């Protein structure tokens, strides 16, 4: 099966695994508790739109993204919604080529 290119905001990747690697590198640049920069948020928003449950994850709207711990103490991105609720999302679960 041929790799399918994927575009996340201004970033274009030749294959899904390149996009996942980019997002993992992004995650590791942040410490737990950090708010994600506006520049990185553009790419995260695009990645989240590829998630199979994007409508539920986005909910009433994204206020900002942050980095927090998740299952088993792992670090992950969180959606902080306009209504104050939060939702974690997986980098690998978010990126699906269409």
C-alpha cells in the first residue's frame, strides 16, 4: 500500500508516519502544564480535525491546547474548550489520511 500524503495546516507530510513523528517532537518540546504556542496550535487543530471523533473532541470550540499527563503518567496534548471543559487526544489516533 502506498503512503498517502497529509497536510496539517501549513505543514505537508509525504506520509502519516512523518506527521506523527513531527507531532511527537512537538509534544516533547513542552513541559507538563505548558500552554501550546499559537503557531503549534494551528498544526494541532488541523491534526485534531483528522481525528475520527473530532466533533466530540472539539465540542463547543477550542480555546487553546495544553500539555498534561494522561494514562499511566504519559504526557499528551489536551484540548481546552471554550466552556472550560478539557479533553485529551492521542497524536497517533488523530492523524488519519482521508
